[in-house]
């Protein structure tokens, strides 16, 4: 028979030995990995951290068929006349571009000028496919030349370098005038080249460089630019110098006098980096502190939805203290923990054994909280549960 001892009134109110069955969280265990610190708002393996957003992946392109972009991609050109309206002339007069749509591709009409997107954006994953004219004309920089201008400022070169040498820093997939590609992975003229770019613009605070910005490029799946630092807007003949960029700019494609074709152009905006207010990565102590306060508040809001005084609510409130201190929460947890320890201490050996899992869970929580300096190592309920665990022969060490 399992007879529960008479409880002090406060403990009766707590109903803390009755699990509520609340199961909102199934993504990990609290009181587990290393706690948050000065520059990391999250614990290791933190179950409170948001799940990655769902993106339905697309399909890869073939020579004949452009692939399908991922579900969250912003389409800039999909082969239709309508999507050409997302582009305009970059000439002084502006207005609609004179580039044409032919066979599902937008094609440069020589001497019509650059095109640019009406939309402006900054950091991104960008996908572009281009094909040089089948009829090979010219050499070096004169053969199938165009360019992908990130934010209209940094050119990732488009050039038919299939059996066509040129200066290395002007090669296809070079950051023009800055850094040659690590390989020539081009297909023959007329075939589509699949270009994937990860672009991070330079970030400054006044004159201070917070992040120089980087360009990573894959050409037909081959890594050709590996986090290449940006050295300012690219240019011809002149060495460029780093400078601050605006937050956004248009994507431009170059008219270099060759009828280069483009298809399947899309991008995915990237989240801000830690240096510009992002909340992943190594953060400043101020940002970390603010983020930890926000996480603590969110956990306390969740705790408020749990049965008042339940074991589960105590643990959830205790969890919040790992992120940010709060005197009232701390007092409440301590009160509940003392009451809990009192109840457990009074249990018969048989009743205690039935609650082994719960008592062990709470002991681990109290030990974690002490290790994280939320409570002192001499925290009363922790000591009590340690004694109980020891005398019951529940040795955690295997
Ligand atoms: Mg070019």
C-alpha cells in the first residue's frame, strides 16, 4: 500500500507530486549541456532554441531543364516574360530593359546596357545560371563576357573561359580584379553554368570594420571562391579599397557586348550576423544579456501556463534562472524546492522508490543550478536530495 504522509498545508497546495502531463517540449532535456555564458545566450543543446524553419528543397537543374528553387526563394527570373518585369535598365534613362526573353532565358542585347533588379537586397544565397553564346567569337575578355554584380557593386565574373585563357583575376567566377577562382569548372559554350553564391556585405561602424564581407562561389558545384574577403566595389585596372556598403542594393547583370543568356535566377536572404544584431554565433556581452533576459521571460511565460506549484512549474521556473536572475522567481523556486524536499524526505522507502525517476530528475536539476551559480552548492533541497539518493543507493555513477 502506498500511503502518502500528511503534508504541511503549503505542500498540499503545491500538488507537486502529480505530474501534469504537460508535453510542450520534446526537443531536448533541461539542465543538460553547459549553461549560457557571457557571449552565448543559449545553453549547449538548448531545447528552448527555435527549431530551424522549414524549407522545401528544390531540384537541381539539368542541361535542358532549370531546377526548381527552394520553397523560400525569391524568384528574380523564371524564364517568363512576366519575370523580366522584375528587371529594369541600368542606363541613365532607366525604364524597361531592352534585354529579351528567348527560349526561357533572358539574353543580353549588346549595347543595351546593364540590367538591374527592381528589388534591392543585401546578404544572400544567390543562384544564377548563365550560358555563353554557342558561336564562339573573340578571345580573352572578349568572349562571352557578362557579370553578376552583387548589390550592383561586386562583380562575380561571367566569361566563356572554356579553352580561353585570360588574366586570372578576370576569369569566370573570379571576384573581378580581386581573386581568381580556385578552379576552372566551366562547361562548354552554349551549356548552362550553375553559379551559387553566398554573399555577405561589408559591415562598418563608422570607420571601424566590423566584418569585411565575404563572397563564396560554387561553379557547377565546384567551390571556386572560399569566403573571399571583399575589397570594396570591384573595378577595372584600378585596385579597389574596402569601404562600407549600404544595407541593400540591386542585383545587376552586365552588358559587355556579348549575347550571354541567363535563366533560373533566385535568392534567399540571409539572417543578420552577430556583428549586426543577429542572435546566433558569438555575441557581444550586451546583446547576450538582452537575449538571455528575453529567453528567461519566455520560459517564465510558459511556466505561468503550467499547474501552479506543480513539480513541472518549479522546474520550468528554475530553468529560467539559468538565463537571467530574478529575485521573485528565485524565491518561488526555492520555496517550492524546500517544500518538495520536505515531502520526499518523509516518504516511506517503498514510496520513495516509486518516485525515483522524478527525485533523480529534480536532484540533477538542483545540481545543475548550483553548478550554474543560480543557487549555492549548499542549496538545502539539493543537499537533502543528495542524502536521500545516497541512502537509497541510487548511485548516478556507472
Ligand atoms: Mg564581366
